[in-house]
């Protein structure tokens, strides 16, 4: 979710559930260690609980970045070993690192020694390199060699002290598919993730990939320790409210009123604009508020076009409320 789950997005999504764990977009450990860490690690206190997702492959550097994240107040540190984009692979982080279980074990051990908060790792079920029909076919196959490679990696991070693995239930095709195609072409293999959860008792296994509704999430939670959603929650954020009431025992469904959400975001926008932020950087994450309901197209157009107008400010969000139609039922 690089360039998606920035701090404005996370603040917006927090309005749908107070308990769901939010993740940052992947931030390079080197950027935190060598760059403007205050800017990179900034977040609003209302975003808690919040995990910092790191990219990198150097143990000492990752340990320093993890320590900086803990000092900044993050509740979890996550190492991304699942992103398939060429942009990420060229920096020696992401899914390409699943081919180096020993090295990543060293990274996890260094991070674990540096912080007290949980350290987790996000992975795929396997990695394929190359282009063309052969690589596509390999992405659809999961044989004993694939299983052995996956288990070597999971064992390495578990033995290094990893607190949980988040498994995207697809292979990653490096160099042959775009990030979008990597989310669609390799088939989902929940059965593989279920085997991992069964065979690694004591290691929480969290399922990621293809979960689109509360029913699917609840089914998965019969055998895994948690579920992660990405673009579905981004485009249909009310799904988080549905999951909140379905997943957390005894929790009543949160009262999520779209007018109240817009008023909350208007107050947030006022604070952020006073600090020099631009309104479109905030409103671009709010276009899914009416997804699936009457008036959604009109709302999206009003917000996306209006935010770019000279002088646009928080009042735009107040006016957007007048476009909302009642949610049926």
C-alpha cells in the first residue's frame, strides 16, 4: 500500500473502528536512519494502535529504524518481505528477500533485540522470477519444493523471534508482472496458509489477500490468528465497521455516521492545513465514503474537483455532507 496508507489515510480509517490495527505504508529503513525521521515517522495519536512497516535487508540498519519507531510511539514493527514491485526489489527489500531466509532471520533477530514492541514479518507464499508463460505457470503451481522454501523462511523468522507472520496467499512474480497483476494473476492459496498455521503452532499466522467481506474474514478466523485487508478497506472503508462488530467479542457495532466522519475530517484538515499540508492530500483518501450507495459518484467528483480549487479549505467537507444520501436499512 505504498503511497496509499499515509498518515492522512490512517486518520480517516480510524474513524471506522477504534480497535483495528493500522499499518503505515512501507518506509525504507535507510530513509529513517539517514533522513528526516521526524517527518517520516509522524502520526496523529488517534491513529493508535499503529504498526510501522519497514523495508530493508541490513540487520543493523533495520534495528536502528525499529528502535526509532518504538521511540516515536509505534505499537508494532513490521518487516515487509512481500511487496513484489520492481521499484522495491531494486532496493533489496520486499518479496525478493524471501530467497534469503538466513539473512532475514538475522534482520528479525536484530530488530527483536532492539525493541520491546512486537516484531512481525509480511511475506508471500513464494517467489517466481522471470517473464512470459513459464513464470505465470510457476506462479500457479505450489509443489513440495515451494513448500520447503516457504517453510525454511517461516522457520528462520520464527527462530529469530518473530511475533507473527502475515501471509499474502499468493506467490509474487518478480520482473514479469506489475504490482496490480501480482494481486490478481497468481491464484489465492488459502490452503497453503492454513497448512502453515497448522504446522507452526505458537506462531500467530495472519491471512492477507482477497478478503472482501466480513463473512470471508470470519471464516478465515476459524483457523488463523488474524486477517489483514488492504485495498478493499481503502475503497470500502465501512467494511472496517462491519468487521469491528463481527470480529471483536462483545463489541457493539460502532456508530459510524457519515456526517460525523466528515465533520471529524474537517477539523483534522483545519489543523493540517495550518501546518502547510494541501487539502487534496487529505481528501484523496476519502472518496470511498459513499461506495455502493446513492450519490457516490456525485460525492467523489465534488470532493476531488473541489479540493483542487484555489482557496479550498475544511468548509469543503462540510458542504460535501449535503450531497450524502441516507444509507438504506
